[in-house]
């Protein structure tokens, strides 16, 4: 059964570890992440961008698939199904479809409008026991057509959004979507410490977890980051394993063209990536 992200993130904050949000793109992705979570006895958040939602035929399809897998695969660890960078309408649609958590990203609106729309989403979600993530200060880079310039969030704005009753807060601290650039300036831990104080200890979210050095990830967790989003890294691992399979000509041997065989190396690569991240975040054995 799907659960809200609230309890798992509060436990993570108190226990000084982070829960990974791993974005899903299809059945293989979902299966790999759930298997990895179960094998590592870790809570997990399945992220769905609006673009991926359309690709997978819509939110009801996704809810049906995830609920079916949890049941048929005997998944006993806590699983939240979360809308990533949701629009206002997208958040309401996902709540209605059966998601257990939503992000309303109002960071591109004027601040007062972000507050009003966030309040409205919280009121609807709270009534159904669904967790809500809000964002202050856009995350840099591009994710599924959502482009942010990567500005650093204002601590006072974070305090105002946190006070509305959101479950978790995403704040820009120099992080970006996609692969972290080699010349990246690094995360602004001074800003993160300010935000953590301003948000009164609310679980904080780090978007764009791909390629951020391990020591930075650990420092971010020590400063209150309780949820870390990973997407690009799984995609790169899947693509590399699939390329290797095809270049080795394995799809031309026997029944190697069968999609179950063709996609299997990619699934294993996702599982390995998820395990590595869960170990880094400290969530292994925390279910």
C-alpha cells in the first residue's frame, strides 16, 4: 500500500539520513527500484514528472501499475508515489488519481501567488493524508522541459512557505538537474544552514542528486536534507548497459531480441545504481 512521505522523511531527518526519490519512466524502471528498495530494506519514493506521466499513458495507469507491483511482488518497505515538479492542475489530478505525495512547484510564480497556490494544494492534500512538497528558488538545469536558472533560495521566503504546513521543502542551493558539471561551484552550505533554521527543522529536499560528490551529499544530509532526487544517473546507467548488450550483438543471438532479454541488463544497472545511492544516503535497513 502506498504511504505518504511524511513519516519516512521525519524519521530520516531525525536519524540523519536521506530517502531517495528515484524517478520512474516505465514498468522496468518501477520494478527495478522497488526490488532494490525491498532487497536493501529501505523506504523509497517513486518520482513521476508530468512528462513521464504522459509517456506512461496517464496517472491512473501509473497508480494501477505501482499498486499492483507492491501487492504482487510482496513489497513491504514504505513506498510513496510522488508527483515531481507538478503544476497546480497536475497536483490536483495526481491527488485524485491516487498518488500518495505531490510536489507543487510554484517557484516560477510571483512569491505571493506561490504561497496562495501552495496553500490550496495543502488544503486538498491534507484532507486525504497526502504529503506535499513545495519549492522556493528554482532548481537549475532542465528536467523534462522544466527549465530553472538555479538561483539560490531566500531563507525568509522558505520560512513563509514552510509555515503553510508543507511536508517538505525544496530550496535552490546551487544544485542543478542533469549531470552536475565538473566546473560546478558546489552547493551553498551556508544558505542550506540558514534555510534549515528558517524552516524550523522541516525535512529539506535536494533536487538534482546526480553527480554531486559524495562528501557534499553527506554534508547536505547533516544539515537537514532528508530527501534526495535521482533521475539522470539511473537513465545513464540504463542506457550504457543497453548499448553494451546491443554492441556485443547479443540481440542477434537466439532469442536475444526478446524485450525481456534486451532490457534485462538495463534493469540490473538501475538496481545497482539505486543500491549505491541508498548506501550513500544512509537509508539501507531503515524501513
